[in-house]
């Protein structure tokens, strides 16, 4: 018995908001496939809003744009992760319709 590997392509899309040619907010959408569904799924990653721009709706604008793009890409779901120490981010996700569904496990190399 051996483990076989197969490279599966994914697509990444970066969303940015600029002010005076400086990036003040960003988010990434990764569109991926697996064998469970014909449709792809989306992963929302690296959502960032600069300190001085927080509380002005930038995160909401970005995430709404990512959600629309995920739907346009035919994703059947969009996954967002966040550290436990970010309750304001968790509330933002919930306000936008995300549901808490499980745990994230990570190992750094």
C-alpha cells in the first residue's frame, strides 16, 4: 500500500483598497476543488485593515466583494478562519452571515 499524490490547481485572487496609493486593506480569495463536490470552495485568507482605517467599513466592503467573487466562481461555500484573540473579526463574520462551524488546527513549520 502506498500513498499517491496528484497536483490540484487552485486560483488566488487578491482584493485591495488603496488610499493615496497606499494599500490600507486587503483580503485573498483562494478557489479550490476537492473530490467531495463538483463545485469549488473558497477560502477567505489574510483579511487585513490598517489600524487607522478600522471601524470605517473597509473590512465589510472587502468581505462582501470576496463573497460576491466566490459566488461568481461557483463556490458552494466560503471558509473564513480567525484567531481566537479577534472577537471583533468574529462578530464581523457573523454579521455578514458566516456561521461558526468548527475548529481550526494549525502547525507552523
